[in-house]
């Protein structure tokens, strides 16, 4: 396929000082001249995360504190792998005594392992801030490299496309909690390596490089890899329909290269993928229906909440959450994307890219159309494939991240092509670009202060109460939404002690129901304490209830129960625990119940 060649159509000689794709002199000049561009990406990323950088271990991302917590967990796990020799695919110190299948979660091992020293010495909060910052800047830099080195001659065009791809509304939205989706710097490299497989002599060498990139992406975020595969598949099919002769000419070497890439990827990642889908802790499907989280039709032309023109009220109506604003191109931005597509329509590659973006935008809208926050009865094609394995593991609205990126590619190519237009048309184009991009300029992501860690943890007092093979049970128990502080305690201590339950993905109730869930299977004590926390009502405990609480503590291999002092309805929680376990002790700034005497069986 000559997709990249069509993208590189040139109609005049290269002006002095312009970027020369594949030319050594031009590329060397690009490296010197554009260091400022790369530094500007870094500066903008720091600006977006500046509130978190003020105190990365003491602050929490306000838009999605739950997912901030789960990535603290992922980074603490990486620290345990490097410094404690823990298994990279399994974590025993969360959801004790069952543990967590890390491959069945977004373990981000390609990020957490290299940053293990940062996590160990500076804390997981610093690693989260660093990854979010480098993710935004690195994604923009990678796209800038691809545009300037291979696709366009204009530095301005490369800058526009890269800035859009790295700092588009969807990227800023995910920067409020999703480390995995922000680190997309491998995406342009994978896309380019796929396109290069059409070249003679690239099947083996290119296939190996592509396979290695795929393996790295698996250990950053598999959803992004799925999006790349779907996008390139639609692109190739569309291009083949438009240019069948060209496709036939390169099909053999292209398929051979894909075969080599698949072989390399399966050889290196085969066991981790087996572990993900078949080892203990695996699950099937999501704990919600595909129709629950979809892209609203009107969100395509709305302003994102995290921008100078954004409206929190409107965005809440049009988006499933503050970390899923996956479209929100703005009214003029949408117009300019359409204009760019029209300008490039003679290119089969550009048309194919636009088709891929449109198909996945439509898929992100789910099985039925939603407009203005209202679910209509109008059926959409996604309903036909919503239950296909692997597809059913995706949050549907995230398919819209693909057209958001393709929009950046089309804008860059259009900005490069406009140079050959009349002065009047150029003025109109750049006026439109300014009206499109300025309102989308991002604002810093909001944060909230986290509860300070008590001396019981920071001074290591907990070590006196938690012998090997036993657990520390914080109350409220670590859980999605209701147990955020407890999980944060454990992760900021780099999981040095084991805790029961947690926020992670696992089966609902093994071995019966393997449907995915965001929390550990229900137990009497966990549900009882959640109700106390939410209602503030102290329950009546009879002897049978007390026995069940003790049985759960034995199951969790508890050695000490610790009340989180800043918890919602802490007095009711304290009264409930006192009724079940007796009077607490005040140690290191927290109230504890020493239960080391429980008849916990020896560790296996």
C-alpha cells in the first residue's frame, strides 16, 4: 500500500530551511531547530499538571480520584517487582488472601518497572505525576517526529498536528486519572511501521520492529493496541477498495510482515496473555452493559470542560465522566476537521483515514443513538457486535479516541497543503484554525488534598503489629469509591503490607460467576462496614454477626484492624468495631484493634 506516499504528495520544491522528510541535512536541521518545540510540549504538559506537581504524594486528581488510586497501585506493584522480587503478573498484597491478576488489569508494567526507583525513593504519587506529564509531552513529541520526518514539510503543520494529537480534549480529559491512555507515544511509531511493511525488503526487519513495539504497547495499555488494530484494519480495507491495484501489488510482503510481527509478539507476550485470560483472577466482560457509556452526538461539537471555553454543566450532560470527554472538538474545530478532510479528499490515504475515524466514531455511540443526554430509540450498527469477545471488554465511548487522533493527522496534512493555495484561501484557513484551536487551549487539571498518612504508617509502627503472612485491615476497607483512602495508604507505602479487598478488576464471585467486577467478591463484614460508612447508622450485632466478623478477619488473615480517622461516619464505624472486637488502642495517631491472637492457619 502506498498510503504514506499519498500523504507525502509534494507539488513544489522544498523552500530554504524547511523540513526535508528522509533527508539527512534537513533532518539534522530539524533536530536543532525544533528542540524549542519539544520543550514547549513539555512546558505545556507541566502547566496542565501543575496543581498535582505542587504536592504529588499529598494531592489527588479531583476528576477521577478512584483511577488515580488504581494507578498508584500499579506503580507500587512495579516497585515490589523490582525491589522485592514479586511476580510481575500477580499481586498478593492487595485483595489478600486471594490476590490480583495484574495482567487482567491495566498493570502498565512497561511504565511501572522503569519508574520503580522513582516510586521507591520519592513515592508513587511522584511517579503518577511524572507519567502523566511525560505521557502528554511524549505523545506530542512522537507525533511531531512522524509529521516532520515523514508526512509534511511545514514545521507549523507538524506542530499543529502534534499538539492536537498530544493535547486534544480527549488527552487532557484522560490526564485527570488515566495514566495508560495518556502515554500514547508508541501509537505513531506502530502506525508508521505498519505502513512501511508495504516497502520491498521490509517484511522481516519491519515485522520484527513492529512486533517489539506491539509487545511494549501490550504492557502499557492493551485497549490502545486494540484501537490501533481496528483503525488500521478499517484503513487497509478502505484503501484496498479505493486502490485495488496498488493493494494487490504489495499485499504479499505486507501480509508477510504482519505474520512476522505476530510471531514476535506472540513469542514474547504469549505467556503473559495466557496468564491474563486463563490464570486465577481472570474474568470475562465488563460490569456494565455496552449501552451504559457511549458518546453523545452533540458532544462532537461541544467545548471540553478542561479548556478555556469549556462549560462544566454542559460537559456533564454530554459526557459519561470527566475522564471520558473523548470528542468535544468545539463547533469551529469540527468545521475545520471537515474542511481538512475535504481539502485532502483526492488522496485515497486521507479518505481511508477519514473513513476509519468515522466508523469508530459511530461505534463509540453504542447500540442506540444518544443526543443531548437523551437516549433515543434509533439503532446503531454497534449493537450487532457489542457482545463479540474482546470488544465486550472495552468502554464503548473510548472508540472516539481514534477519530480524535485522526483529526490531528488530517489537520496537519491540510495545514501543509494550504501553502500552495491562494493568499485569500490561506488567510481564511488560518483564521479558522485560530478560532478552532484557541478555545480548546487546556487549563490545569483540578486536584484535591489527600488525607495525610498517620504516624502509624510513616514511622513504621505498623511493623510491630503485622508479622509475615498476616494483613493490615484498614476500615473502611479498600474498595472502589468507598475505600479510596485505605488503598492510597497501602500504595503510598509501596504495598509493604498486605490488605484485603481493593479497587481492581476481577471475577464477581469465583468460581461461579466470571463476569468482571471493580471490587472483590462480597463478604458479610465488607458489606456491613460499607453500609455503616454510607448511612452513619450503627447496626445491632448479635453473637452470630460477631462470629461472622471474626470469621472474615480470619479469612483475611488479619493481625490488626485500623480505623481511618478521616473517614465518613467514623464514629459509627468505631462503635461497630468496638461492639465486635472490644475497645481500641490509640497508637501512632490512629485507633487500632490488635487481633494477632485470631486462630489464623499457617501461611501456605
